[in-house]
């Protein structure tokens, strides 16, 4: 039978074995040494760092002068960039147009043509379309703009005396009449007429500048389109060798998405313009060519452009006849549904899906920065950013989480 003992050396089940006295003494001595040990001195400041600090302290005027020169250099560089903004816009626009035409050239290459022959065919068709627009579309549009401006007072007067307007509530009639009279008086003011005359003069100068810019952009587009593969190879050579396959894959996907988005947007806008022109001719609404051009420009805005033009064109048609406006609204609304579910998926099949909120934000930002061109470029830029985030940023973050 085991003898019970109250000694401190006894091992109690479920408790750690007590520390021997010698071990406890050594641990106490180690703790005492750690407490009494002096901290290690900080590493000495290098001679170069000490010299820089002394320079700042002893020569403040020299340091301030150098900083001022840096600020002035930044201002001069910003002014230089601002002075060549139009040239930068030409370059960016030509690059995007070349990316939009590149899918057509590649399609011709897959059919057995050389790239030079495909570029020649694409540019030949482009020149024919531009020539047809200048000689067959632009003259009636300019003429209809003048007729539209001349018909505004008559259309307002006829609307105020029409049966459907007189059937509206009295408060609504009073509000609309006051707004129209205020607009008419503003247009008849001499200052407004002078401003319009100056605007017409600026418009003429703008048209001349646009023609010059068109030749420059055409030449740049031809160069970019012919040397697009060489530009991509030069870009790949700037990356490390182990990253070049990934960079090549991402660049091809981005350029293909940008080209498909631009080409698809232009095709959809052209179809919209054709539908609007046809509806105006069939229904008997005035200014078909002008409304078709306006439809082409407005429907470049992705997702919301067709709805905006539907509201605008219906209001304009309302001045001719409420019945015609209703027929146009129904016909164009039917086309919008067909475009959303039939035409757009076939035309934009290679484009990247973008949330509607980002599309609207991109269109607003692009329109504010560069007008119609900015709206047209906003969608492919947003698509490229989303593609890079999904294919590069998100996988890297997922790898960090898995690690």
C-alpha cells in the first residue's frame, strides 16, 4: 500500500511536475539579467543622410529655390500638355477607331486576304461611306436645321390653339403658355440673336476645324491599324519575360473587347438612325434626315440613349400631331425591345457585360470630358478596366486569401 506524503516533491495527478530548485534559480537569474541589460544603441545615421539634413537646415534658401523650380517645372509641363490637348484627343480617337476597325480586318484575314489588302478594303468602304454622308446626308440635314428653326414659332402657335392642348387643365395650359412665351421672347431679344449669330460663325469655324481634324485622324488611324501588331509586340517587350504570356493574353482580350464595343455601338446607332428615318417617312413626320442624325448621336450613349431619344422625338412629333407622336412612340418602343433582346446580343456578343450604374457614370464622365467622343469611348474604357480587375486584381487577392 502506497504511503501518503505531504512533501513538495510529490507529483499530484493532473498537475505539472514541479520545477527543481536549481532550475528555478537559473530562470530567476536570466530574468534579472534581461532587466538589467542595457538596450542596444540605435544604428548610426549615415554620412549622406546627415549631410542632407544639415543642408536643409543650413541652406533653406537653396532648398526653397530648388522646390520652387520643381513646382514651376510642373506648371510648365501641365501648360504644355494642355496646349496639345487637341492633338492628344486626335491620337486617342484614332487609336480607338483603329481598334474598332481591327475586328473587320482580322475577319478578312481569316478569309485568306493579307492584312494590307484587308486594311485597303476597310478604308475604301470607310471613304465611300464618308463621301456618301457628305454629299447625300449632310446637305438635307443642314437644310432641315434651317427649316426646323423657322418652323418653331408657327409650331408653337398651332400647338397653343390645337384641340388637344385646349382640352388640358387650365393650370397646365397656363404653365405651358408662360414657358413658351418666355422662350419666344428670349429668342427674339437682340442679345440672343447676336449670340446665335456668333454661334453660327463658331459653327462654321468648327466645321472647318472638324474637316481638318478628320484628315489628321484618318491618317493616324491608317498608321495605327497597319502597325497595331508591331505596337503590341513593343508593349510586350517592356514586360519581364515571365509576364509576357499573361500580358499578351490580357492585351488581346482588352483590344478585342474595345474593338467589339466600338464597332457594335456604331452599328446599333446606325440601325437606330435607319429605323427613325423610316418611321418619319412612313408616319409623315417632318425633318426625317435631321432626326435620324440626332438619333445616331444620342443612341451612342449605351443603354439609355434609345430611351432619351424616344422621349425627345416624341415631344418633337407632338408639335405636328398627337396621333403621329403616339404612333411614332409605339413603333420606336417596339424597336427598342427588338434591339434589346434580338439585335444587341448578336452585335455585342464579344463585348464585356457592364453594370448599368457604371455605364451611366462612364457616359456622364466621358461626355463631360470630351462630348460625344467621350461618350463613345467611355463604354470600352469601362469594359477594359473591369476586365483587368476581374482577370488580374481579383485572382491576386484570392491567392492571398488561400495562402
